[in-house]
C-alpha cells in the first residue's frame, strides 16, 4: 500500500520530498515491493524510524524540516504523534483497510475474513490522536469472495485504494474535499493478531475454521490445531457437508485430502504441515502418518512418528 500511495501522489502532481517507512523484518514472509527503493528511484529521502523514536522531539523536527503541506500514511505501522500531525497545515490523512468506522484498529484484512464478512474496502480519513477516528474523506467498497485469502483480498484492496486515491487526492490538492465525521458508535475496533491467535478447535463450526484458515494462511503464520502435542498447521482447507461424528474424527482419506468432522459439518484438509516437518498435500500427509477413517485428530493418544527428537518435542515449531 505504501507503493500504491506513493505512486498516486506522483500521478496527481504532489511533490514527495521524504518517505518514512520500516525496514524489512527477517521473521516476516516479505511479499511486497520495496517502498524505500521506489522512493529513492524518484529522488525522495528515505528514513527508517523505530517506533520508540516517533515521540522524540528530534523526529518531529526532522519531519518539520521538510515543511510539509500534507502528511500521508499509507499503512504506516505505528501511530503518528499529534505533534507530527500538526506540522501539516493542509492536513494529515491515513489510508485504512476497512469501511470505517467498522474494523478500526489493526489487521482489518485478516479480521474481516476471520469474522466471515461479505464486504470490506478502503477508507481515507483525517488522522487524529485516536486511531482511525478522524473525519472520512472517501471510501471504496470491495466484495469478499468465498475463496479469498488475506493475500488475495489485500491485492484487490490495492486496486481499490488506487481508485480511491485517484478521486480523493485531486480533491484534497484543490481544496474541494469535504471530510465528514465518523460515527464511532456504529463502528467496531479490533486489536493486532499474533501467531498464537491462529489456534482452532475441531469442535468449532466448519465454516468458522475455514474462515480462520483463509485469514491467516500464507503469507501469514497459519491456522493450527494440536495433534498429539505438536502443532498441525492447516494451510488450506474447505468446508464440506459431513456425517455426524465426534469432532476431530477422520471421515475420509482420498487424493483430494483428508475430511475431518467438526462441531458442525466437516472440513476437507488440503495442505497441512506438522511442526518440524515439510508442508504437504493432506493426502500425502495421511500416507506418511498412517491416518485412516475413524481415527480422531483431537485424541492425544494418536501420535504421528517424529522425524527427529527436536520435532518430537515440538522444538521444531516454525512459529
């Protein structure tokens, strides 16, 4: 989104003297283009402030040295202090990945999928001290498809953001924008997500598990259940109509995957990974671990063979 916003600013005649962004985290699966490289290629200065530095007077002085008319945040990772927002006489504006005031806060793309929403979008709003609470400039809606993952949805939100900015930036530049207050009482707020939040239980509804799987599959840390004391990551699965059985019971094993009973319906596992082992098609995993109909994945007595002592103890957990 940083690149989408940067390109839109240039497209509409804004001068961008400086970009503030984050360094790539070696623990993250980096799948986005480098805003730093994009900015340098267009002659903009690039800075990598740490979160702890944002409240320092030196950071505000650095921003002030560029004499900004506007400050724009395109998915900047941290809250920008009010002292910095006040440096832009024509306003400070943030692009947020939801239809505000719904899904204010962190990880909105993941949360809308976790919660099984049918629609989301992007919003451009004025930044204030409270997160995602300032006056709304414009929005662009995006339908959520049943097959969407966080990655595919994010990619479509990039296109929606470009369309939104093509409308909103000329209006802001020319003084024609008319931001309107958000009714926060009609909205919602969600916090950040951690890898541990990917845990599910087989007793959940099959659709609920599916929504979690698609919300946190690659490039995110993945949904998982416990299998005999080890973490079984489910990278892809689909809900199916299943026979009534104890949750966690293997109902069917075939070349299409492994079908497991849930609290309501069943889930066909397509791609899985046991902690410390390679990611595999579920059918291959079943063959490697002797899974058969009637076995219960929630029963701790069924322990797949370990490839080495570290993986047997769970120390090979990729998360």
